[in-house]
């Protein structure tokens, strides 16, 4: 059949002389233009028959192909290519043969079969032509498997590619202009005087001006000749990689862009700096947007008693690195080799299984196997070490079965890995569309999808793993995500860093409620303050009939709107009716991050455990959330009480299955490969998700934090610092005394007598009164009020109303004299 196809193709291409010319005329007379298609079709069927592929569908394809030939030939007849539309069918056939013998671009005899029939039934109008075209399109789609959706997808891909090339061209031009910038000094002073800052041209790296075009997720796969190739093609489609090693802008380049944007009032950023009330930039600004940074970044810091709040500008994603290069070709060969070895290894142990899918992640690839009928799952799970040996892999993790699939997943580390950068996650739709201010990005799962979570729903997170597994990087990714999502008024941080180096980059950040706590003894005081703050918030919610922080903040918004729309008299009437002061300040959400829990448990185990347990049980509705990291996942550090109250956990690489069970309650973390490879088990998920954590360099973190620091200086709460110091001192004093003091004895404050005189003179007692008169913090004033209640000086709590004073100053003097006597 193949030889006949070759002969017919040569006969159609060359007319020749004598017998050859007569055969050529016969071929053209019968088939016309389709004389070129018939040999191709015969050759294709010959190859398919020889390979014995899809023999059962071969007859259907032959029939459809014949229909295609008929439709193409009929179009020549209907559009006048044969010039024979008069007479009966036999006359038309004769004229078609005579005409097509000497005219290759015609319909031939076969054009009369369908064309003449349609013309006789419908008439010589556009309807037969339209019907033939529709049938031809449908048959071609059935034969090739290409649909209109596929055509639209390819068209969109081409349009995206064109836009990407245009963007790269513009980027190339811009980089050429930047690299041609030859000025030796940059003027960035505020008052007009020149400050000469030399630019180190050696450190300025020239970026690639022509990065590779990113592979689209919906790109068309190449022709696959086997089942394994089809799996590889599906992986190639699902794993598009960017190829842009754009470096971080140097400080000199950022300074020059700041100077240009702020000195030019016609630019958008210059206008925003001129009018700070409207200066709000989306956290995912476009690549060409200029950075809006206050020039005070390059000035010596000065102390001010009270600085006005500036409009907060979210940091730009340009401060973060883009994705690194990856070798896609080598990765595809690795997948194909491992797939073949995996099937052969299982077959050698008597396990029959077939690969149904391959999911390649940044550092791990999951091969999904469907066992044959009668094969038990434990036969595959018991072969983990043998599979690792045959694949030359360090460790292999088997997930049996995969949730939601009738398959077993074998996770093998990649030889060619790719780094998950912070920028691609922050710039993703999953992060930008999230409404929660506590949205955090963690990394990418095993199928390459971005994994993000809402810390408010978790509501607390426990992170554990060995040294160097990526705990601090994971905590940094959570904090960086919040910095890109929330302003200092919306979210506050309490950072506890016993190692004194992990959170040093966040010092001076306006999001900080207190300075970074690096003393393990003070950390217990900070946690106890958090418990006090939590209870104070719950009392506030109870007074205003709110269930949680969001409902209270909505109440504050409604009250502020009421104040704007109504006069002072109406506000006073409303306060008299309700008996409560109008709340005017929103409560920020508080994230308490602990970098090393083991050090705290060694310094003050009882106090730390009690505080963490109380916060984990009740702090969610108060808007307070814990992020705890430790490198010692032992039961004396992660106690059962702590585990029971922190349902969301992240396990990085650990040394043994016992440590994995301590963190997750089941094994698996001991088979991780490290370097950010983690098992993420959020609340409500039956099986953990394997995630490759994102990586943010120290330079990236410093760039983002410096950007934020230069907008607003950190304004720490001195009352909170005083409370933490006092609580720490009390804990140390209690330890030194061994707890021998009577629990019922009241510790009289040094300013108690002055406080009693103050409330008696005022005729009422309240915490705010003592704060103003005695210049003390809220907690200290509240304790003095409680002590007065125990002494019988003031009455019980009456909601938002001041307490009643039960004695006069004369009574107090008489009581004091009796005690002295």
C-alpha cells in the first residue's frame, strides 16, 4: 500500500509522455485536485496498519477521510471549478472527466457524486456550498481531534506571546537606557544641597535584555508517539517556566528613580508625593511603575516627639527577585527515564501497575500509579527503599492513596530543581485577590500550583524541623506576605527572637508593637501581656455586644460615620441613651511570631506553656494569632497541651519518624529532602500537602523593610513595654521567693495612697482617670482599681460607667490611723 501511494504521488506530480501521460490524465480525470491527497492518505493508512495502532478505529478513519476527499472535490463542482452544471448526472460525469484530465485544479469525476446531488436537491445557490463547508470542518475536527476551543486557545497563546515579546522589547530598551546612564553621582538631598554618592559600576549587573518567553500553561503539546511521551508532554504543558534572572535594583538605581519621579510633577508618582492623601499604590504594581519611596531613606535619622502619619505605600514587587533559570530539556529527560525505571522496578517485584499521570513540582515529582486488579497497596508501600535504590534517589515518599484519586503517588526528588521565589507568589492572582490582611504565601505544591493560606482561619501555626531545613525562611515568608498585604494600622507584630539574629531585619518597622524581644526571660512577659490584652479585648467586645474583632471594627466604622453626619448634641444624646462611650479607634490584628520555642521552654517552661495555651484557646476572636517555630520537635518542647490547641502545622525535614509524629501525628516528614521542602497540614485537611517553600534572600527582606521604614518611623507603645518589664520582674521575683508568699495577700502599689486620694477627690473611679492623673499604664491602673475594690474603697464594675466611691477621704484617714496604731 505504501508503494502504491508513492507511485500515485509521483504520477500526480509529473505528467510525463505516452503511457505515463495517459495514466496521469486518468488520475486527474477521476480525482482532480484530490489526486495529491489520495497518495498521502494511502501512505498514512499503510503506516498505521504496519504499526498496528488503533486498528479497531482504522475503518472509521478511512470512511471519514473518503468523506473529506468527496467534500473537497464537491467544492470545486459547486464553485464552478468543473464548469459542468448542465445536463443529467451521466453527462456531468463525462464532462467532468474530460475537463479534469487536462486541468489539475478541478473536481474530477468524484466531484459530481456529492455536488450534482446537492445541486439537484437544493438548487444552485449558497446553501449547498455552506452545507459542504460545515461537513468538511466537522469531519476534519473529528479526524484531527482539534476543536474550536483549541483554535481559540492557540490564537490567545500567540497574542500573549506577541504581547510578551513587545514587553521584552520595551524592557530591553529600558535596560539599555539604564546601562547607558554614565553619571558618576546622584543628587538625592532634600534641602537642595548636593550629596555626592559614588555608584559602584562593578556591582551593577547588566540584566539579560532578551529573556526567554514563558511557556503558557495552555500551550500546544508536540506530537506524541507513545503513552510515555504523552505523559511527558502533559507535564511540559503544566509546568511553564519563566527564564528571567533579573537582579535586584541597586540602591543607587532606586535613588535615581526616586529623584526623577519626585522632581517631575507630571509623573503619576510625583503627583502622589505632592498629594499624600491619595498616595496609595497597589501591592502588585506593574513592572513599569516607579517606586514611591521617601528620600529620608538616605538621611541621618532624627528624633521627633510626634511625627504625623504619612499615607502608607505598599512595597513594590520590583524589590524582589524574579524566577531563576531552569533546564527544562534535562528535566523532561529525567522524567522519562524515571517513569521507565519505576515501572520496570515494580514489575521486577511482581507488582503490575501503569503510570496514569506525572506531576512535576519545583523540587519533587509525583508519579501517579494505578495498580492492576488484585494488587494490594501495602505491596507498593513496602518497596519504598527498593524504589529509591533503583532510581538512585536519596529518599522516596509514597502517598497511598492520593486524596481524590484512585492512584498511588510515588514522590521522587528532582535532579534538576528550581527555586520558588517570593516575587512570583506575591505577584500571583491568588495573593492579590485575597481579601484577608493575614493572607500568607508558603510556596508551590507538587503540581506547581501556588499554596497560600489565611492565618486568621488557621488560626495559629506550628512550624518544626531540623537545623537548616527552612523554618526561619518559612516564618520570613509569612511576615513578608503580611507586609505586602496590611498597613501598620491594620496588623501589628510581636516578634520574639531568642537567637537575636533572625528578626533583626525587622527592627524599627512601623508594624512592630514593641521592639523585637530577644531576651528569653522577657519573652514570657510578652506572652503574658498578650494574654492580658486578649482578656481586655474580650471585655471590650462584651460591653459593645460584639463577638469578634471584625464586628467590633465594623461598629467603629459605623460610629465614625455617625459622628461625621451628626452634630455634637446628637452624639451626646446617643451616648446618654446607650451609656457607653463611642468607640473611635479600630483594633489591629496582632501576629505573635516566636522563632525558637525550645529556648523559651528552657528559660520559663511553665509560664510560656500556660500563656501559649491560653492564647491558642481564645485569641482567635480577639484578632491575635501565634506563629511558633522550633528546631526541637520533642515532647518536652511541643507538649500535648500545645499540640491540642494549635491545629495547623508545618513539618519540615526531621531526623526520625518519632519527630514527625510529634509534629503531625503521623510519619512522612523524615522523608523530606530539606531546603524548604515541607508538609503543610492546615486545619480541616485529612492528609498534609507537600509544598516547596518560597525563598526570600536577606537583601530582599532588607529592601522591603527599609522601604517601609522610610515611610513611617516605628512608634512603640511604652505602656506595653512597661507592662512586659513589670510582668518579667514579677515572674523573676516570684521564682526567687519560691512562691512562699500568701496568694491572698495584696501587694500594695507604691502609688496606691495617691491613687485613693485621686478617686476620692474625683468622686468616681476609672482606669483612664488614674492613667491621666498618675501617668501610669493601663494594666497598672487597672490593678490599682481592683485592689481598691478588694479594700472596699470603690464599688464593683458597671460596664463602661465609672465605679462608685464608697468612702470619704476622712474615712480613709481614720482607717489608715487604725492600721498604724
